[in-house]
């Protein structure tokens, strides 16, 4: 592939259609204007502009792999060349929207850990088989080795549709469901669709009913609708999800309408991140992502391994990735009473301030008595949150891996191989310095991925860093 090559010719169908859709509002306006003025032929000529732009996009885009670099060249008047060394390629994603699937094409997204969307290297429009061979070449896999290996690929995980019950228990699921409801309602009103519900009648009915009945009923209806949409979105996004492991890499494929295949090289998988948002945790669920050196957190979709699923399933996959379950099940070292005190002060402080202001307002007759209710209700919630955050905080060194756990609403246990740590950052605020605490950050090569240990006693943090990588922080230890 040392010579410049164009993308597949079938993109000559895709690019013009995309450009027409992009300019559709303007084209509709021109069409209506032309019809109103008698339908002169020249009124319909502007439709050729987006078609020509689509053709130019194809003709001015080319790529090659030469001298250890992947290069993408595009543009006519303003030539733009993107280039990345092959040895910096961290992930290769194959994404196939419905139009691409119908034509047997896919988009190859090459992740090099720059964290810059403008620098993303996308080869949009390659035949699927060509894209897979390119992926193997970039990740230095050996397809021929499959013939010598009696079991080159092992299925680690397949989606169980019953796991969709966890979808409404994540903030992402509820926000997505609410967004779909909002967009659908807005679109329905825009096209002038008939009212499914007469809002005037609904308001009159709510006024006649007790507020203690109307509010819960409406809340339940909205919650059920959002939950159903979250379940549907989960199934569409993760349909036929399969996680496989070959000799040298992990392969993840999923998607109903838009399929996505992600490949992560074993060498670049530095650890795992096991997330337990409070909703999932209460239901016995979790989700899993890989910590990949050189992949920014903004590219989380490239490192997600297991969507919300039962905890045992997620922990089992994490153990397969790590090669051991010890970092997931072993005991953690607590961060001490001062760190626990900070959990309590940070959770209770804002609530107590609001409660004090409410009391002052009520005593001074400047506020009604009901303003005391919200902070009083929030107080036990804050106490539970503080206790859970204190209980979750901890760290460990296990089997050559750094383990860090923290959080409550979004509790996370991160396991990072110490051989992937290239440096340590000691970060502290004025309040932390007064308490003798610091935030220890283990940084990895490339990208912005890091494992953070909040509120660690400074001597413990220095000792931990020195034990993980002897000699790297010796000057601090002295």
C-alpha cells in the first residue's frame, strides 16, 4: 500500500447522497421557490451542487501506508494530510452504518491516542475484507498463524438480551431515553401531527385531581417511557455483542443498524476499569472498560468491553483480561481517618449550610417554614453518600498491578499494570495539605488515561509509588 490509493468506488453513491441530505433544507426551499415561479428548469440546477461536492470528496481523498506511517490526504483547494506512525496505532475500529452495510463497505477509524478529533484518521469507505486485512496489518497480527493454532479465537462473552434490564439504571440510559422522547415530541409538533393528548383536557383533569395523585402518575408514566426507550437503545447499540480473544488481541463486535468492530492489541491493554454506578450496584450490575495506553478518555467507545450486565459476568471478563481475579477480589488499604473525614465534610457541608440559611430565614420571618423540608430530607441522603464514599475508598498493589477504588454515585475500581506507568503526579489542595493528604495520579504512555487515588496520606502515597516502580520517586521518599 505504498502508492496512494482511493477509497472504494461505491462511495460515489454514498458521498452525493450525504451531501444532498446535508443541504436538504436549502434544496427544498429552492424547489418550492421554483415551483411557485412556474417551475423554470434553472431553479432545479442547485441540486447538482451537493452531488458535485460528493464526487469531489471522493476524487480528492486518498491514503497509503508507506515507511511505517499511515497517511490520509484530502482536499482540493486546501490540501490536508493526516499522518500517524504505525507503531502508535492503539485501536482500529470498523464501523458500518446501514448504507455501508448494504454496499459491503465499512469505515476504518484508526486511534493513535492524540485525543484530537480533527486529527482522527478515518478511512471512510473500504470493502469489509480489505478493512479487516488493513486492521491486521496495523495491529501487527498474523492471520496466517490461525492455521497453526488449533484454537486461535476464543469467545469470551456474548450478549444476553436479558441484560437490557440494567439499561434504565444508568444515567446514560435515562438521559438518552429522555432525549428521544423530547426529539420525538418536537418533531411531531414540527410536522403538524395531530395531538395524541389534549393538553387542555389534561390540565383540567390534573386541576380536579389531587396533586398527590397527579404528580406521581405523571412521574411514573414518564419514567416507564424513558425506561422502555433506554432498553430499546441498549439492544440496538449492543445487538449481537461478541467479545473474542485471539493470540494477540481482543475483538469486540456489536450493533444492529450500525455495526462496530473494535480491536485492541494485548500489548496496549494496560488494565481495566470496572464501573458501578449506584443504580447498577443496587441491582447487582456493573460495566467494564479497558484501560488502553494512548487512548484518550474521550474515545471511551473504543475501549468499552462490557455494557451494563450482571456483576459476576463483568468480573469474570475482567479476570480474563487481567489473567487473574486477585486485583478484583483482594482487600484494599484504607486511606485513613483524615480521608474519611473529608468524605463526610464534603458531603454534609453544603447541606448544612443550606439548612442553616433556611433556619435563619424562618426565624427572621423572611421565609416560609416549608423551606426547611428540602435540606432536612437531603441530610440523611448526604450521610448515606458520605458513608458509602468512605467505605469505597481504598487502594492496593496486587500481582504487579495498581488497584484504586473510589466514588459512590459512580463507584469505580481501576486496575493498572505497573509496567504501563510512566510517571506519578502528586496533586494537593490547600485543605489537603493541612490534612497531610495528596491525590496520587499514575500516568500512562500517550493519551490522557490515568488512574487517580484521591486523599492518600502523603507518606503512604510516596511509599506506594516507590513500591510500584522502585527508584522513580526516590527523591520524594528521601
